[in-house]
């Protein structure tokens, strides 16, 4: 078989590996392709870039582990103990002034499931 054939097989295989990594919540690609777009659309306006409402920056894992005024929002491996997940589910603490996101409707069940799966898998980020 020719060189072109094997090159095509190699490159098509790389695409498959990349697609598989995007679906594996234990992969940093899962964050990049599945979780980060949710955060960009719904959270970064208040908790990303130069905005850190409540002293919370969710653009980095360190920022989420450090947390904001209420402490850490991320417990890698345990979505039930992660304030981030409780807030997007609208199950936050009774004294919480507002569920997240603060403007607009609650995240879709699908988006909440993606974030929950990511946290339960260890919340890896690139």
C-alpha cells in the first residue's frame, strides 16, 4: 500500500483519538470542548477575565479551588460537595443571595450533567 494511504490512516486515527478524548471526562480535552463553552456562555461575564464577582475566578482550577468569599467552589471528584454544582443546580445554600447564573434561565439539564460529570471525574483542566 502506498505512503498516501498510510498517511490518511494515521491522520484519520488521530481524529478518532481526539474525539474520544473530548468525550472522556477524565481528559483535559473534555473541559476544553465541553465544559469551558458552558462557562464562557454563562459564567465568565461575572467570574472570568477581569471580573471576579464575589472574589471568584472560574477560569482556572486554582481559582475555583481557592474560591471566593464563600470559600472553594470545587471539590474534584465529588460534585455533591462542590458549591459550583449546587449553585448551577439552584440548590445552593439557603443564605445564597441568588442561584447561578445570576442573569437568565437556569442551565439546561444537559449542561448541568456535563459539569457534574467533569467534577466527578476530577475536574481536569489544561
